[in-house]
C-alpha cells in the first residue's frame, strides 16, 4: 500500500492561476538550502504572451503595526527572489511529485523550483504579549506566483497566488556526541575557601519537547552556607535589525533538597527541565517557530552557522539557549551562577523516515487547500 502524498493547493481570486506546493519549507542544511518546488497551472488563453513569475519576499517586523503613526514604520520588506517559472521549456530536473502532478493536471501545468540565497535569515516570530497585534513580529516569508508582462510589475491580488513559507534548520542528533560541562567557583571576602560548582548535560542538542537533563556537583570548601538551588533554561534573542537583545527564562525550578549545604559538605544532584511554548503563553519577547495561537507552535530553534563562521554574523533574529544554575548563599554571601550553552532544535526528518517509493499511479496525491501556515509543524513531517 502506498501512502498518499500531501500537496498544498491554492487558486488565485480570478480562478486562472492555481499553484501546488509539495513542501512549504526552505530547509537550511548549513552547506546549502533545499528549494521549494511545485507546479503552477495557468489558463493558456489568459497568458496571452505574458509570463508567470515566482517572487519570494521576507518581512522584518520589529514593532506593532498599530503603533505606526506619522510615517513611522516598524517593518521592512526585502525581495530575495524573482524568477520566471512559466511558460518554460521543461528542461529542468523534476521531482517525483512534480512528475505526478503534471501527469494529472495536463498540458497547462508547469514545474517550478525556487531557491533562497544562503544568507537568508531563518523564520522566527516574537510573541507580542497580547492578541491585539494584527501582524506577527519577527521574520516572515511570502512566496507569490503571479502573471505579468515583466517581473518588475507589481503583483495584483486577482491574478496571483500567495503562500506563507518559512526557512528552517534541523539538527542531526546522531552527529552530536559532545557532553557540555562547566566549572565555576567563588571566593568570599574576609573568608577562606571557595565554593565550587560543576554543571554538565547528557548531550549538546535536544529536540523540542524533550527534557533537559542536568547534573550538578557542589563542593563547599568555603565558610558560607548554600541555602537554595535554582535551575533555569534561558532563551537568548538578538534582533540584528535593531541591534536589540533580550533573555527570557522559559523553564525553571527551585530546590531545597539537600540544602542547606554547610561548610565542608558536598552535594551531587540531577534535575530535569522541559522548556515548552505552551508554558510561556502571552509573554512578550519569547521567540517562537510560529504564532502562539497555533496549538503546535514550538519555541524557536537555536540558530546554526557553518563551521568557521560566527553566529553573531547571522541575519534576522539569532536564538540561543543556556542552562543557568544559581546557588543562593544568602543576602551577604550572594549567588554563584553557572551558564552552560546547549542547542534546542527539531531533528532532521530526512534521517528518520524511509525514502519515497516511486509508483506509476498518480492517484495517491492528497490535496489540501492552503489556508494558513502551521508554523510549529513542518510539512515534511506530515
């Protein structure tokens, strides 16, 4: 039995142009970015010598649309791609899904493939903190197919099809074998000895929804007493467009188990934290893979760059995570804090599923009317 392949379909308001997408994610593999491909069907008599163009634009929105007054704008749109896709000679290499679609849809169907430049930023949205904002904050992509005499013409809604797409990164969990660890210590004025804290994680990369398992070892060689232990998962967000940054605690726990840790005592402890988007609803500044109103939204994935490059040189919104452990020694002793970076990402679906089996039948295509983008779930997972 062959499972149906989901294809996303959308038709222009005038009914003359219909586009089919086999996937709606530009997947960044660090070394290259996979294109978004599909098929566009256009009425031959409607073209009349005109062409069908594919345009990809990215919108950086760093402020609410409702606050834009007197010509002040909190967003900027950049056109990344604008290429002619139909009519074409059909010489480009087609995917298996495109072959099936063209066989099913007839002579007016044209295959197309759209690729993004490697420097394009990843899709990230920021929680605005309320439901009043009509436009999402963050990095938003729009793929539009339209009919025009020249690609410089402004697309008209009546003869164009628009898809909300995104650029995503996945982590290959099999390649991450490093176990992060850090050791910090603190001395106290007019008091001999030091307080030592070692924190380690079982691995460097975690998937969304997984528990972050930490291990800590405390050696109290000082004269102070540790009263409580606090563990937090911190999300760090940097908006490169405005040069702003913020940090938000997305999961935390406070423990007095094993406390107080008196002078000369030691403590070994393990703990577990699970950072979830559902636990951080309506918190301003939380970076998400999608809108919080979507039930399947996740926290934004960590930003990855190629080897030898600095993550701070990436564009758009840079996201990173760290495990923060605090030892509270009271009002006079203060705190000892350890930060341990790790990565929170989606696993690469291509390493977890079997390859698509080719078939001569074209009836195993399942069409879904494209309404909105479920940002927390990639189409290639479905």
